[in-house]
């Protein structure tokens, strides 16, 4: 088994383990939690918006947020994670997140790209026009389709779980805040 395969399998369970460590280390303040919303809210929006465009393994998404970045779901996750790192008031959390994204998500993205390259002839042209992670300001025009957000796709991908998870983390941070006062 390759590291890409291992990374893909352990990324979600590792996220739960990291959340526990995060809550143990966190020293939030009201100001840090409010400031974190600057990253968390747009990250949640981006994940939700992107999930309404992607038809996993059947079509190459190139419209909507996918015309700006090839990985809007991962970008949204990074924004959420670093927003919570900001809320934690611990630089160690931010450093650990950066390391985890490099060793877990970068290989996962590369593995997914290899799959997409082998299944979609237009993927190479797409990679030349759209950056892997950090978005371009103007959307790439690779198709005559304009694409449209699909609420049924959003529901199918259960992206509302990210919103519920963020809410639970904020409640836990609030409990942590008042528990240590």
C-alpha cells in the first residue's frame, strides 16, 4: 500500500483524533473565537458550495468554484482548520495542522489527481488553467457549460455535517473557555 492510499484512508479518523488534541490544547478567548469566524464561515460556505457542483467519479467538475481551484473542498477544510487554530490561541495547533496538511492532504490530492488524469481526457488542460489549491481570481473558461449549484448534490454529499461539526467545536470551545476561567 502506498503512502497516498494510507493518507487517504487515515485522514478522516486522524481528523477526529486531532480534534480531541485540539480541544485539550485550546485556550480560546471570546475575541479569538469571533476572529476565527473570518476563516471558518467562508471555509464552510466554500465546502458547501463546492459540494453542489461535484459529481464524484462521473464528471470532471470545472465550473463554479472548480473554475477557480481544483480543490475547493480541501481549501475550505484548510480555512476551517486554520480558523479553529486561530480560535485555540495556540501556535502549536497551527504548526501541527500545517504539517498534517502536508503529509496527509498533499499526497491525497496527488492520488486523486492521478485518478482524474486516468479517467478524464480533459484533466490535463484543466490542470494547466486552474491552480491546485490557491484560487485564481477569475474563473477559467474551459467549457461552454456554466454549471449550477445543485442542492440535491449538496444533500447527497452530506456537506451539512461540516456545519454541524463546526458548531459542536464552537460549543466545546465555549465550554473550554468557561471551564478554565
